[in-house]
């Protein structure tokens, strides 16, 4: 996205500024934005508006979204890169050009080879899907459930896959890293957590995060990103070193702002009227 695209964006937003009323309603009704300062919410608003400028959105026949609904989805994409510069945030979209929202979960016939060279074929039900050079597909029902502090967010999950592919265009859990994070540190930290997850399942115990994370290193990264943004206390409690690494990667700390927000809420609730 070069100089010409930047000029198009500047002209477009001059004639189509961020709809403040719709954005303010998103800020006050989307739980995931809890604890963000006014300055960060202003930045997130402009970043979300840029996402909607850059990406084409295709909805199922008969489905119409308000501007507020568009912003609600875009804000969860933009939240992931909120700690980065404008240039880095734009680059984080990578090859993405389109989001396709489908009516419900969809099925794919999958062929996968295991570590022993055995090919497995199975039908897989999915709430989202992405690929290098392709659109991000999301299930309408799952998108409508996103935005809460509950450990589930298909929007963040699929765009975490897009971040993953910035490393070498592959789903391997190794995104392009900033200079202050060594690739070996990233690999070692994630592999320790990955192996702990595998060991937990091998013992027949309930895993600390969604079991789907254990299916592939790329899925492990995507699920960990979901928890990082929407259930940070759970991820930090299990793998504090991995959580700290993601804090450095995303340059933000969802758990810290969540705790501060809860503390302010508690103090406000005990103040005399």
C-alpha cells in the first residue's frame, strides 16, 4: 500500500469522516474496548475507519449492516495493531483485501499428513477461514458473538492467521517479528506452551485454553491471540512468559487495562451518591 493508496485514503476520509455518533456507541457498548483511554479510542476509531476503507466487505444476501455494525467488527481487527505505528498497522493487514461474511458455519474436506507421513482425510466444520492471498471468511453468527471478555473471538482468530503468514507466507505460528524480539525466543516460548498443552491432553486432563489450539502450531497462536485480547487473565495465569511475550509483540497489555477498569468500576460503585 503505497503513496497513491495513502492519497486516496486522505481524500476519502476528508469527504467521509468517521461517523462520531456511531463510533461513540461502539465505544460504550463493546466490552472488549473497556479501559482504553480517550486518546486510544480516538486512534482506534480512525484505524477502524481505515480498515473499512481498505477492505471490501461482502455480506450474505438479505443481510444489511449499519455503519455501527461495520465499525464494531473493524474495531476488533484494528485493536490487534493498536500498539503499533500507523504504517505497521496498515502493513498488518498484509495481503487481505476482502472479508466475506457467510450465513453460518461451513464445511471443508481436509487432507492432512501427520508426522509419520500418513495422510488423513476428514470433513471439518469451520466458523472462519483464511489463506495467503485470499479473503477472510467469517460466519455471521460467530461474528455477532464477538467482542466480549470470554476467550472467544473468531475475528481476532482469523486475523491472527494473517499475522502468522507475514513471517514466511505459511501457517506455522511464526509471524514477522519486531527487532526487539528474537525468533528463537518466540519459538522456544511458544513451543514450551504448545508441548504443555499436548501433555495435558495426553493425560486426559481438561486443557487450560480451547482444545482446538492443540491441532496445529498456527491454531495455537491464533487461539492464544484470542485469549490475549479477550481472556488475558486466563492466558497469563497459565503461561505468564507467553503472555509477556505477546505484550511485547502487540505493544499493549489487555490484562493491565482490564484490571484498571475493574478497579475504577469498583471504586465508583462504593462512592456515596
